[in-house]
C-alpha cells in the first residue's frame, strides 16, 4: 500500500487513476482516530459532491470512491478536513 500501516501524520493521497473517466479512488491515512469530512469542488470553487461529513475513522489507511457520473470534463479538487487540518488534491476528469 501507499502509506505506512499507522502513519505519523494525516495524509491525503493522490486519487487514482488520475486523470479518470467515470470513477476514482481517493486514499487517505490517519495517525489517530479522527472525524473526517471530504468535499469535491469544481474549478470555480462550487461544491459538486460531499463524500463524507464528520464520519469517524480509525487510525490507519482508508479509501473513498468518487463516481463522477453526470459531471463534465475538467479539474476538480478533493478537499479533506480532519479536525482543524485541511488537505486538498487536484483531480482531472476526462470524458
């Protein structure tokens, strides 16, 4: 796997595949149990999807799937919040 089993920091991995066509996997890892929120934004900063909102995850590696059905080609941003920490990755949707 991409991360240590129990990481020493919060990690938002790059989605794969990237670019993607219909769906993509978003890996992340937590050093401690934490409430996680994951929101997808378009290039204009508009919310297009909310994958998780305040869900508690155990320490370790995790993956989320995003199905971008009905979305147009372009750049999207995966924004992840762990408590007061924020991480963002750019994703490219190609139709």
